C-alpha cells in the first residue's frame, strides 16, 4: 500500500518554503520509487480565512490518515488580535499536536561549519555545536485544565493556567530522550524547576527512576534558569536535553539562535508509533512573506527528518542532507545567512539548487 | 530614629561575599553619618542546620522590622535532597519575598566596559549593553494555588502547579516597569505567551491599558520564546523588559550571562513603599565556598542599590559604584572575571580594594 504525506503550507512564508521542500520530496519519491501520495490541506490563519476555524475537520481527518505531515509555519499579525482565543492560527498547530498525540518533539541545534560566522557567539564557544532538545509537546501548561480568566470578589479579573504532568507522560517523553541520548554521546540533562514547582519534583523523580533502565546514559539535572544561562555560557557542555512543553519552547529557541542560523533548523514531532509532523524551527516571518527571501533549507531538512523517522527512507534522508551541505559549500545563501563573498539567492533558487545537487 | 539594615549571609559563598559588602556598608555608614544599625540573622540552609527551618520566626520578624535587607545567597546540594519540600533553603528566600510583599524585582544586565572580553558573545553584539529586567516576584506560578502531587484513578501520580495573576498584581508590577522605563530610554517590552496562556492574555491587556497613562513610554510585546531568542540575537534592542515570576527567572539569568560577568550584577526586590531586599544575581556557588575565590562585587553593588532605593543615600551609592569601577580600572580581578594581564585577587582582597578606593 502506498504511503501518504500531508503537506500543510500554513501562513506567512509557509507556502513559499513548503513549495521548495515539495520539489525535493517529489524528486526523491520518484528516484527511490517510494510511491508516496502527497496531498495538501489548510491550517492556521489560511484555514481561518477560508473556513472560519484554524483546524478544519477535513484537515484533521487528513492528518490522522497520513503517514507523515510536513508543516510550513502558522500565525501572523492579521489574526493576533482575534478576541476569540479559539480562533487563532496557533490553535490549529496545537490541535494537530494534541489530537494526533505527537508528544515527542525533537529540536536539534546544530552549527553548520559553513555558517560558523553567523552566530552572535564567539567561534570557540559554538564551533561544532550539536545539541538535541527533546521537548514534551502534548502536555504541561499548554494543555492543562482548568484555564481561563475568571472574576474574583469585587469584580477583579484573574487569569489562570495549570501546569500538570502525570508519571506516564513524563516516563513516555523520558524514554524518547534516553533513547536519543543512547544513540548519541550518552549524556542527558533533564531541565526542571524542582526547587520551586512540585510538578517538576515529580518530573525529576521519574527521570531518576528511568535512568536505572539506561545505565549507559549519564543523567544530570539542571534548573531551568541555570540551563538558560549555561546555554549562553558554554553550550557545548550539552548532548541531549529533555524538558516540558513550556521550558522546551523557550530553551529550544534560545539554543537554535546560538547557531545564528535558525533558518537551517528542522524539527520532528512524533507519536508513540513514529508517525510524525515535521516543520522548521523558525516561525512564519510575516514581515518577509511573499518576497522570495525566506530560507527553505530548514523545511527541506525537515523532509529529510521525515524520511528517516516516519518513512523508513534513511538513504534518501542522507542524500538530502548531503545536498544541502553541498549548496552551502557552493556559496549559495539566502538573505538570513548571507555573508561577504557568498552569492545571495532567492527562496526558489535555493530550492532549485538543492534539487540540482541531488 | 536610626535606620536598620538586616544582613542575611545565607549559604555557600554567601557569608564571604556579605563580609566584604559589610565592610563597604560600614565605611559609608560612618563617613556619611547615616547612623545605620546593622544586624545579622539566619536564612536558608544555614537556618535549617541551626533551627530546623529555612526561615525562623526571629529572622522573619527582624526582616519585617528592618528598613532594608542585604542577602548573600541560599541553597546547596546538602539540602537539595530533603524529601520535605518545605524544608529547603529556597523556601526561606521565597518566604521573605512573599511575607514582605517584595513584588518588584529589578535585575540590571550591564556590561562593564572593563570586562567586555568576558562575554561569550561577540563584542559588537554586547558592547554597551544595558538592560533592566523587571520581574514580578510574589505571584505567578511560584505561589499559585492549588499545587502539589496527587493520585489519579489507578494510583497514577500527577504533579500540578497553578500559574495565576489578577489584574491588580499585573498593574502593580506594570507601573514599576513603566516608571523605570520613563527614567531610562522610555522603551518597555512586555514578555508573555499570549498565543497560548490565558493568564498572559490578561497580562498583555493590562499592560496595554497602563500604557495610556504613560504615553511617553513606547510599549511593545514579545512572546517569551522569541524574547529568549532575541536576547541571544540582538540584546541591545532592549531597554526595560517586564514579565512574570517564572519567565523573569529564566530571562534575567540569560540576560545576566550575556555580560559574561554575572559576578558583577546586583538586584533589588522592592515592596510598595520602597523597602527592599538586595542581593547579587548569582547563586550560592557551593563548589567554591570557603575558598576565598568568590567575587564580592555584585554584593557590594547591591549595597549601592540599597542605599539608593531604600535608604535615600544616593550620593554614597554613587561613590560605591565609582569605587568598583576604579578597582576594575586598577586591573584587580577575582577568578571569575580574570583575564590576561590583570591581577587575580581573593574575595577579601577585592573587598579591601573597594574600601581603599572609597
Ligand atoms: C506557535 C506556538 C504555539 C508554538 C509553541 O509555543 O509551541 C511555537 O512557538 C513552537 O515552538 O512550535
Ligand atoms: C533560588 C530560587 C528559588 C530563585 C528563584 O527561582 O526565584 C533564584 O533562582 C532567583 O532567581 O532568585
């Protein structure tokens, strides 16, 4: 039976970068005789405009039926002021993550040697940087109940959210992180705020418990404030980091920015069976949307991750990654990673160059 | 009536750095005829060892009676594994903040020109850096109820905390931040996660409302993940940042580390009447405690903040800051900020040098 990939362009630069990534996907599909069927659907602001909701029923059904999903990006100022909190582009993304049980978010922060200068950090601090952040994606304060805004005595309004994890949720993401560490440098740093938050005391306890099953992996713990500091001070001390949804959101963005080339970083969000959604780490960049300036490489590298993790096509994934490295060696750069002596190209030219390199 | 300063050395390097800061405080007290009465009390791990609790009644009473408080630092591995969550050093610190209503936490991240090389960031990215982070300190998820660990059906344990702010709490910290911005470059960036968390939707709304009272201050909003990223990418874009307790904990540590010299950064925690607790931004550094290696300058600069904000002795504060700058110009450095060609000194030598420069 042929496998099925759902493509969700989304908003802002989403459609442009996804167009380039599709070129790459279609080429390897044909060359390797994968017989993939590729469909598109609406999500985020684009879906709000067309249907009134950020995650239409058809999109959710198609996402459930797919073997893997490729997402561009969602969101933009056009929808930010929508007074109805349920009708925001982000709710489309959060809805897919949650409805499909995509709890395991892998966010690599890798410094490409060709782009070492792009970092705001000194070369000796970041050269060779290769961190994997494992973020829990379907629980924690993002989804905790109760939540909302209520009135107290005297009509004073109060906003509230609930940060909650049960042992099973923690164990599940913990295993993903320990397995990932086992396949890398065997060092796992679990990030929490166990000196203040009870929910993370449980987190730490379960990580300790799991570590007995992974005696070959060295487990350490770090408070989130210190982790943010250590990422700036000495990021190469980390191999794999594991943390909850909210801390992971913050730390993975900080870690990505250490490389100076967030336009290069893909991500995967996986369920228990390896089905996943793949997307660039960066956002929808509405300020440059439609101008052909966006860097499609993070999305193209997300295709590679998709082939490797969800479609069992590791060889094609390797080829795509090699092709990306090759175009960087050729000196091609989109605006975000441009530097002296290199050749600045558009989104489409970059996509075509990767296709050519393949 | 004479004013009254309570000194809380705390744990780790706390006693050492506080000893040096006291030398400085005693000198200016005498020279300027302030007639300050200076007392000491136990807090944190030191208090647990002596009395069984991190915040003894006498300490709390003395803190309430004081006009200002100088704190070293609390915490250490010795007490980290205490199974009773209420008997941890951090609870002493959190108890003082909360019982004294010290809701307004000011954390400057300033790069001293003499220490520009200490940053892990490129000089052009951080030279002249001067950010003030205003962190809410007595609310949010640090203190929200309900909280704890409970059993669900089937005996599955679940940890939970509550992130909550009411309009008055937000307005109160908002005013501190707008006032601070007004006295600086008149730019305030409020950090939230209003695309996901309802409590921060209310936060954003109140900040917008307040900004009508401060038409001379330019208000902007940023999601916390982007803020973490922008601090790494282009930190000089910020003047004053305001955020809640948890995000402020993370972002202020990241911002402090941008300077590369967290041993230089003081902080103030103020109540509604300007009474405050003053402490260095760094922690208790148990690994170097008792070795005379700690940098006392953040604590000495905390004394300067105390004189300025709580004791109305701005002139003495200016003199202390000038003296610190002078010892840096003289080339004196503790180990944490040491570089080639400078003279490495101990904690006490550094304190004595500031006294001499005064
Ligand atoms: C768009 C937003 C809801 C999302 C998140 O906070 O998870 C994004 O920042 C991310 O990290 O994927
Ligand atoms: C020690 C700890 C409870 C404290 C906090 O999280 O507030 C510290 O990290 C700080 O920032 O002052």
